[in-house]
C-alpha cells in the first residue's frame, strides 16, 4: 500500500513538473517581451535561478548535516547533467541556435567559473596541501566572480533593451509574473515530490544509498532544468533553453556552492574523482566548440553529448 502511494505521488510530481514548466516558459517569455529585453537574459536570470532552487536547498541541508561530499557532488553532478544530458536532449528535440554574444561571452564565463572551482578545490595538487578543501575565503572569491557576472547581466540589459523589435508579450507584466511564479512553484513542488517518492521506492526495493545519490538525487535536482529545457526546445524558445543551462551552471557554482560555504564555513569532501572535474570543465569546452562551429547545437551534436553522458556515468558505476 505504501509503495502504491509513492507511485501515485511520483506520477503527480511529474504532472506538476510538466505543467509547471509549460507555465514557467510561457511566463518567462512574456516577461522578457514586457521588459523589451532578450530572452537569453531572462533565461540567465529568472529561469536559471528558479530552476537552481532544488540544488540550493540540497546544499544548505547537506552542509548543515555535515554531508560535505553531497554539497560538491550536487554542484558538479548537476552542471555535468545540465550540459551533457539536458542540452543533449534539447538539441535532439529541436536544434538549439546560439547567439554570437553567447558564444563570445556567456559560454566563456561558464568555462571560467567552472575552471575557477577546479583550481580552488585542487589544493593537494596545486599547493602541496594535505587535503583538498573549499574554504570560506574560496566561497567569498566565488561570490566576487558572481558579482562580476551580475554586472555583466545589468550591462547587457541596459545595452540591449529596446535595441531591436521585440515580439508582443502574451500577457501584461503582472500576469506574466504571476504565471512565471505559478510555473516555478509547480516545478519546485513537483521535483521535490519526484525525488522523495523515487527515493522511498528505491529504499523499498533495496537499492543502495550510493546508487540513490548518484541517480535519483543528482538527476532529481536537475529535473527543473530538464523539463524547462525540453519544453523550451519544443516551443522553439531556444534562447530560454540555452540561458537556463548556462545561468543554472553559473548559479550552481556561485550561489549553490558559494553562499553555503561563505556562510557556514569550509568543506572538506572525503572523496572525489579527478574525472568528475575533467568532465565538468570539458563539457563546457565541448559546448563552446559545438556552438562556435555553426552557431547552433545540431541534433547530431546533441546525440554526441548524450553519448558522452552515458560514457561518463558508465565510468562512475565501473569505478
């Protein structure tokens, strides 16, 4: 009976996720049109921050409980999944066109911040320290980089506002905000229900904690990005899809990791694999290469991203 209830909750969670994403994408698109700013900007801000909410909640609760591996693994795993799995699926559904400015600025910023995390973490390899740590000062440094990113976003908004013809908004500003908020609530509640019910089902049928954390939790906290990107791609809102992924990856490192560490103190993960860090930066570099060739991610390149994702996850299970 308990398992049946969890299955029902799982289904309800997915329904909330899908319908919430529909409202969220339409509301965010209408909001961009009301403000007369590019949709990539809304994707990098409202959509990115909203879909990163589950990761932020997991990081704070994990750090408060002393689960430092979960904090770093949450960020690294989510960022890898965002590019390899989510953008890969999005491109297979609908080729994702990339603006020149995104290739010149936003993707390099994502690569830079990912590289910063790797440099700050590899204390034993780079500075002969006894352990790898992310200290409170590292967290503050990450937040300073985020401040630079915010300055860039504000400059973009000022420079691009009203620069070109913007499509007529679907709703006025207040309804756009309300629909965006309603969609975000559906995404967050739906993702929580899916993660909780899937975890309970996994426990019931005897799946190990390690396997649950590598699959259910890592994929579960990325469900908002996954559903939002798929819905955006299906609706042809590729700027929102790309902005969502790039913004989420930057938010994950700077806010989901930076804020808890800067406020609650140093983390010392007990175990990590260098392959995780290589794939973290490498996936962002591959995204740049794919984007720079034809200013889009084609279906074939989407399939390639998915293949790399499968190979990476296979290596995790084998190791």
